[in-house]
């Protein structure tokens, strides 16, 4: 079997054209280099260097072996880097997130991540949390941000970043203290798979309200626009309407949820934590401490 160190010796001798210079560069005794080259020649039963003249010259076989040795050493060095914890983040990273987190929480985080690690190709996949967790389990995502009660899936690792407030949202002129739809108003729902739509339904049921006029959309910005124009009431994470609530454009009412909702980061327990994922986790924790409602 050919040893990697013997190939490195061959390449260095060919590069410097001298056993003596190569021995000095590699920190070996010259006899060690002679032994290593001899091991290669014995393995292939072919001479590597032409020793008939005063100058050191590769044989035809030696030229061919040198070409392959350089290729093998490049690949070997690449493989050596893969397992190092301090390797530079690179490759493709598939990140899942619901639309509301992508728009209102993650934008600065992703910009900072890409600025720090431009060699990582980031693919953002927006989907309801229920579907994101299924994609994680199926290996179709590397990591995902979700907004829901703490994920308890035994196959997934969950890290809570921030407890989130949820709220009812109504037009600025809405007068009902319980935020139920007034005459002519409708219930504006997020999609059925949305993690907090069920909370809205529970609230309506608690107040014995059965929706008869409903509009459903997955677009949070569209819901806010509809509510602000007086179309109806909805239920959203407070961080999505904080600015409009403080400016008086929308009325909001904070609702205590049971269980509590969290922005959390989730990945499969068997997932290899690559340098790219490790860097995202570190940055997410940093931004999680900055987020406020």
C-alpha cells in the first residue's frame, strides 16, 4: 500500500530537484527520503527517478505518477478539512421558516449570516410549521425556524429562542371589547396548517361565535391590509403588527395562550452539525437575545 507521506516526499523531490533540498524542506533525514522513494518503486516495480545522469530526472513512469500524486494529495487534503470543527462554513443550507418569521424576524439575521459566510448557498423554504417539521423529519430541510408551542417530536432537537405574544387584530375604528367581528365584518384566517389558526378558533368558540363570513390567505401582509381597510378581524403574532398597533393604524388585544408560543429553531437529532449549521445556530442565539416585542 502506498502511504500519503511517501507521495508527499515524491512531489517535494520533483519540485526541488534534489533529495538534499527536499529533506531540508520536509525536516527528514535524506536516508528517510531514499527509503520512501524506494518503497514506491518496490510497490510498482518501476523506477521513479532516472539516476544515470548528474541531474535528478523523473522517468516516464515517474512523470505519470507525479501527476496522479498531485491529484490524490489535493483530494486527500480536502477530505482532511471536512472533519475539522474550525472548517469554514460552506455548501448549501436549506432553511425552513413560516412566512411571518421570514418577513419580520429573520431578514436581518439572514443578511448578517450571508455577509459573514458568502460561500454558503442559502435556500429559504417558506411553509406552515406543521409541514416544515414533516420536511425536517424526512430530511428535506437542514434546519428550520418555527413559531408554535414547544416542539416535542422525539426525533427533532428543539432550541427555544424567544417566547412570543399573540394578539387579536381589528380595524382602528373597531369598538367591540372582545374583538369579535362587528356587523359586515368577516373572520380573516391564515391557512389551515398555520400553527396559530387553531388558537383563533378556540377564542371564537369560547365566545360562542360561529364564523359565517370567512376569508383565508397565507399572506400576513394581505391580512393586515384587509383588517386596516375594515374588512374584518384576525389573529396574528404581535411582532407582525407591533408598528401598526403603536401608530394607531390597527387595534390589537394581547391574548395569553396555553400552551405558550415560541420562536424556536429545530433540526433532526441525527443531523450532522456542519460548520454552516453551527454558524447559523450561534448567530440565531445572538439575534434571539436581541428580538423584543
